[in-house]
C-alpha cells in the first residue's frame, strides 16, 4: 500500500537476467553514388560496422553518439526494419537476421519503436483511437468495442484523456503526441521497445514527464528498452548500461555510473566533457575537452581506431591496429572499451584551446587522418590539438 | 544607459483562431559587452520578442519601445532598420542550413553582406575580409573553403559560417536564437567557445535565446525566464541557478537531469498555455505547485527579490527568503495534510501499523 512511486533506487543495478536480444557482428552498409564507367563496385557508407551487443530482459540500454554514428541504423537493424549486410541478431534465442517479412510478423509484436518526431510519426489524417488501435488491426487482435476499450485503457495508462479517442494528432501538443506514440508502442505488450530519441524534440519540462512515464511503464510491465539519445544526462538518468558508438563501431560499453565516473575511451570522456551542465559552479569547475573538427566520413573510415584522427591521446599504433572491446585498466567484464591507450582512473584528457588556434595554424586540417610518424618511435602527437596562443 | 532597452513590448498576431498574444508586456535590457540569456519553453515568446525588435515579424501588431543606443528600433523605417540589422546587430538562427542560401557560395554570401553595409569596400577587399572572418571562427583552410557551397560544410561549420557572417560588420549586439540546438554536444562546445572568444575579443553584447539550461549556465551574465509572453524572473546567472524565486524557474531546473545524480525527475505538470486565451492573473497558476487564491485573481508584477535590485520575480510568494520558505512549507504542509487524510483512510481500510503511516506522511511531505 505504500505508494512510493516517487522513490527510485539511487543506483540502477544491472539486471543479471537472460539475454533478450543478442547481436553479433552486425554490419550495415549503404551503397552511395552511381556506378563508375567501368561498372566497378560503388562506394558504401559503413553505417554500422561490426557491432555486437546483448540486451538483457528488463534492463535499459542507452545508446549514445554523435549524429551519423549509426545509432539509429543499428536500432533499425536490431528490429529488422533494415536488412543486415552481415551478422546475426537473435531474439529470445532465435536467429531473426534472415527471416522474411512474413516470418518476422510474430516477432514484431514483441519489438516496438518510439520515434523522435512526435509530429512526423503520427498520420495527421487519422484519429488517435485508430492510430493507437492500429497494432491490433495489423495483428488481427481485439476488434470493435473490445479494441476501443483496450485503446482507451492504453490512453489512460500513458496519461491521455480517454475521451479524446476521436481527436486528430493536430489537436495535441508535442508531449501529448509523444504519449500517443508510447501508447501505440505499448499496445501489444511488447518485450522490447526501441526508443529512438524519444524526448529530443520536447521541451525540458515535458521531457521529464515522458522519462518518468517510460520508467513507470518499465516497472509495471517489465519492459526492456533500447534508449537512443544524444543527451548524455538523459541517458545516464534512464539507463542500466550505456553503449557509446563512434562512426559505426562501439567505442565503450559500461554500466551507467562507471561510464560517467571513469570513462576509459577518450571519445567517451570528450563527449561527457562537452555536455552542458545546468549548474554554473560545476560548469566552471570542470575542464572541457573540445574535440576539433567533425567525425570523418563513414564512406572511408580511418584505419585502425576510428577515433584516432581526433583523439588527444593518439599514438602511432592507433592508426594501424583496430582496438578490441576488452575490459581495460582492471575493469570488470561489464565495462569494456575499444582503445589501445585507455584513460586511468581520474586521468584527464589534455584540454585543447584549439578552436581559434586554427587562425594561427591554418595548416591543421582536423578532418584528415593523422599519419603516424613513420618509423620513429616518437608519437607524432594529436595534430588536432594545439595550444591557444 | 544600456546598449538595448526594451520597454513594455507587446506583440500579437491575428490568426483564424483569434489574436495570438505572443509577447505581453516584456521589459529587458542588455548591457554593452554582456550576455543576456532568454530562456523558456516553445511558445513562450522568446524568439518573437527578439525578431520583433529587428523588424522580422511582419503582420504583427507591435507596441512598446526598443531603444538601441538611444534610437527606437520599433519606430525606424525599413531602410534605417536594414542598416542596423546585419551592421550594428548581427543575428544567428537555429538552423544554419536554411539560413544560408543553398545556391550561392558561402564566401559570396558573406561578401554580399559586407558590401551591402560598406559601399567603399572593393569586391577583393570584401573577399579578403570574408576569408579572415572564416579563419576567425575556426574554419580550416578558409582560403579554399570560402568557395564552397553551404552543403559542402558540416552542421557545425555552417553555424560557424553564420557566426562569421553575423560578426562581419563588427556588430555591437549579436542575437543568437537557439544557435546550438541543432548541433551535437561536441560541436555545440566548439560553437559556444567561438562565441565566447569573439565576445572577449570584440566586446560584442549577446542575446542568447535558448531552452537549454546547460548553455545558459555556460555562457550568460544575466537571464530572463519567459512564460506565456511574460518575464517570470530576471536575475544574474548565479541568482537564477542558486537563489531563484519563481516556481516556474524551479520547475525548469528540476526537470533537467543532473549528471551523477539519479533521482526521479520532477516535471512541471500539465501543458504550456494557449496564447489565444492565456490563463488570467499569473499565467503559470494552472501548473504551479504552490498556487494559492491570489495567483488566480491578480497578475503579479515583477518585484525585487531579497532586496536585490537586479533580481526580480513575478510571483506572489513572499520576496524575502525566510518568509518564502515559510510560505512554501505551509503550502507543502497543507498538501501533506490532505495526503495524510487519504493515507488514514487507506490505513483504516487495511489496518496497517502506525510506523508505516509515519513513513507515508514523511514521504508525502517530502514529495
């Protein structure tokens, strides 16, 4: 009877349950441009390049990374909205990576998606009742009065007024539309919900409402979430474990707190330090690592570690050898990073004073991969970072 | 005198649904060389207010005054305003791709702006200036990239090119409307650093319009919190984050997850108000956790908080912190009593132990 819905444990333990979804070496390439005159192979965008991932029942896995790192593509591969170029995806132990659309049908009930854009993901010409009831129609479940009753229950569950059953999406605000999207995803009581930037388009006050709603629904229905976002504080708030992606590959995987306290991959550390903090004292106290330039093109990703051209810790070997995802610096098996020179506890990345430094040193082109000093044992150093004059 | 002084600004738009009152009596001022952040949710009127003072809201009904360096921008004719806009006042918008013309080279667009404002300059000189500006904002290989089209730039580079354009005439005021909202955090950090460096170097005042409190904490001197077309609270940055008065400000801050602290978020309940029929009296009263009768009857004026002349809040809660805490506690206690009554009913129903009830009451008081 103690209705302590406002209490959440201070730390979210990683559920040790069975693996619900297992991905191994998932690769997704998109061809770009036309064929050359000789008809040779086209260039491909290496959107997802060999990602392995386990999602356990009842946990929330956060997936973060910059625009274009392949996080949404990965999510669509895992739910088979895209066909895989290679690799396997198992759902509850069954390989779904090569199933036909018809064979996928029974699995679709168990994996649903919530999308970023609450305006674009709802058909503006259909009534809310029919949008939320669509999954029932597709799967030939409840119809007539029964369906209406179930839809209204769902609306109530996500905090919408069931009397608004006959309204159109345009009559709802952004936050309410996202609730419609949540209700639709929840309709068939799926096991896995992939949330693709579910709160990015919402105002902060509404963001918090949706985050709380998702977490309440998770405890009520034992849902498993794959939660994609670029806002690191939101991801830490909701996730048990966090996967950091860079340019189509996984840079680091760790339970949420260790990832934020002791990031091993320099990219994770840079991402964390770039995130704005809504607290003037903390914002002033910390040193910010400002990464130079933009991620390189995924058409021809850099050799070795993909992050090495922008990495302040890059060494010659980083450009040669691809680092494996392994526990580093004595971490447990839960915390793995793909880095040859991981950060030690409390180690700080060199902070670059460098954005304006390009005024003095226009020769530094950060987009170009750094070539390691050939033969010399001396690290050529991260050219991307220069001291401010 | 401050660089920009806006007094009693009202902006409304006639629409088929009725008159949308986007800004309803807004005052703010920007000191030369300082950064003023305007925060608020979508539809709070923050963008409309600044677009109006630069003459970018056509078809709107505008009253009030906006003195820039002594001259009222709202009374200027189009030609005079054009000279100020882009010259004395630079502007950056949220979406750099739609603010740059896709058909013209980035450099050409900067050159055009420079020559529009400075007829003395030759094309060659203007082009050299464009290259300098691109270098200034950290575009690598500026000599070469000046001849690129906007689509050849990444998002962060486009936004930096926009800043270069806005800074071209050495403006005294830069209006940045959600400059980093469309960008990744890593790129956002780069852009904010460019803005900070330019401000330090040229003494440009900045109006930063944003909904991101992290950016506010990072870059502002003074902050205006807007809600339903009105200023709810004005304070300097520290007062806003550590000694805010208005429950809406409190709500905004509590909605943001703090890294490293994982407590349940406290969202602001309900939805943003309609601007056609804004709530009477205090516009925040339907969503306010501390609402009492006066909030629904009388519109609170901006009153000084804790005797600080610069920190003002439009809320009927007491303005000195001691009695404010008392009032809030009293309102919280009232809610706790109601919760206790409900708990007592439930207790009577299943006869739980008294200790458990105490825990429930404490919990209700805390929430």
